[in-house]
C-alpha cells in the first residue's frame, strides 16, 4: 500500500528532491498567526504518494533536504506506518503506538515545530481507552 502525506516545499533546500514521487495535489496557504511561523509567508503544501519500496530512502532524502535553520516537519503514512520527518531526523512510527507518536511530538516541540504541525491523527481505536 502506498504512503500518502504532505511536504512543505518551502522547507526544502532543494525542491528537486520531489522529482520522482507522485504529487497528487498542491495547496498554497498564506501563513497566519495560527501557524506561528515567522520565517515563512506562504506554504506550498505538496500532497504526495510514495510506493512502499521507496519510502525509507525518500524519508531520509527529505530529511536531509530540509533547511535545518527552521523547525520544519513533513509526514506520510499508510495504514500501519507513519513517517514523521524533521531536518536530520526521521521517526518511523507504528500507527498503533501512542508512545511512538508521543516521542515524535516531543522531539518536534524540542526543535520548535509549532503545535499546528504536530497534529498527528489520534483517531486510532486503541487509544480510546
């Protein structure tokens, strides 16, 4: 099953890293105070699909291409695994593990990712108890 997710083009030092993956949609947003991202004025959000055989290498490639000067993040997932990507750091999260999600969120907060960027899905039935 392919992975689907989002990458903010402005986060990349080399946007050509997106070549070779399927871009299924593009959303352009003006940065608002809610984003808490004073370093950007516009966000070009690329919705991508990545085949499973490329996902690990692509996650690393995105991580290495992110501008480490700012607290960016990207993510893509399928039904079982969620890749959460920061500059120079990749989390491979089991979608049924609240602990692994908490570790990724903790790291994101540590490097300054705004909470709006750490809003990972919490709709998993196992978490309701």
